[in-house]
């Protein structure tokens, strides 16, 4: 009698997903991937090639290029995974782990946050500013200690979503193709969607709008997880009353919920050197409670890990319910 391939039922699929995520997280902690060389640079070359071939300044050609750079690879991976799942389940399982290892992980951003946290603890504010500038790609020579901590917490909340929670959610829903689809969509939004040069035209508009659509549900799931594992009442209050004030509504939801969950104030003007004027940037206040400091940076680490544990617990419950019900 032929054995049934892995992942055919909700329970089995949840168990395989849970094991894949745990193994990928352990692998990443043991041996961190060089994301810049292994992932970002190849994607940048592919984006540049597609831009060179298709960019006539129009939105429609941008949509075609996005389809070739994002939708096509994810579709091909989905077909490959389905083929392996039917004929070689173990290879399908290993493929899922490999894709997760390439597309998600704490180490893709945590070294900056950890080093900034340590520098502030030691009173090395200048070093912390330099590290934050490298992380954000933006100078901040006049930032105070509280502002460095505040911006680092904001960046960590956003990065944990984009590099951990959103890829994991798409992986849980669509398998390896889902994680790859999200990572490619996010990367092409960075390469094309955020560019505003006149000669670039409307080529990147589709990439930006597509990523906003793809990230709509994951953003809210991550924000809800922050609320559940943190101060729920304040997180929901800040989400409902403050998120819309943020220039980027999606990021505003995430930051408002995270700030409320932590009991810290984020946003607000900072002595941030901008490319245009060098004046303090005007940012609305998010969150309730005290000003950011290194202690809240430590609390941020705890919030992110508790949110991850919550997600893994949900997958485990789905598996248990499927096993009991089966």
C-alpha cells in the first residue's frame, strides 16, 4: 500500500510546517547566513536586469517585470515543491527548510540591534549612532541616547515583521513558495517601489502597490501578536487611535501596536540629519508611557520572541486538533 505524502491534512501539514520553522530557526542561530552576498546582491542584479530590459517609465511594463521577477519564481517553486511532496516527501521537507533559511531569520537584523543596545549600555553613544546609521542607511549624528533607542526599537519592530513573522505566515499558508513570494515582493518594492526619480517614471508603482496588498494581512497579524503578548489594552488603543497618523499606514499599525504593547513612546520628532535640510524630522507620537531607553530595547527583544512562541504555539494547537480529530 502506498504511503500518503506528508502535508495532506491540516494536522500533518501543521506539524511539518512547525518542524521546518524550528529547524530553520536553529540553523540560523548556529550558522547565520550572509544575507548581503547570498540573497540581496543576486536579487539586486536580477532587478537591475529586468529594469534594464523593461523600464520605459510605464506602469504596465513594471507589472510585467514584477511578474517575471516575483510571481514566476514563486510559481515554479510551488510546482517543484508539489512534485517533490508527491514523489519524494523528504526532499520536499528539506526544500522547505532551505527556502526558509534563505528568506527569513532574526540574524538578518538582530546584530545591529544587539550592538546598538550594548553600545548604549556602555555609554558609547557615538558608536550607537554609527551602527544605527548603517542599519537605516541614513545619518543621525545629532541623535540623543533616547532617540537612538527609539529609532532602533522602531526599526527592530519593522524588521522582525519583514524578516521573521511575515515570511513565516506566508510559509504556513502556501509553503516554501509563500515565503519566497513575500521575500521577492518585499525586495522588489525596495528596489523599485520606493524610487521617485523622474527618469524612473511609474515603473515601480505596481511593485509598491502589490507589496502593500501582499503585506496587508501579515502586518495586522503581527500587530495583533504584539498586542496579545504585551499590554493588550494599550496596544489596541494605540492601534485604533494613532496608527492613521503615521505617514505609512501599514507601518503605523505595527509601530503603534508595538509601542502600546511595550508601554513606550515611539515616533515624535528627532534630531535626524536629512538629506534636504538637516532639520529635525516631524513625526507623530506613537504609544503611551515613558521615553525609550536601553531597558525598553531589552523589552523589545522579549516582545519579539514571545510573539514568535505564540505563533509556534498556534501551529502546534492546529496539529494537535487535527491529530485528535483524525
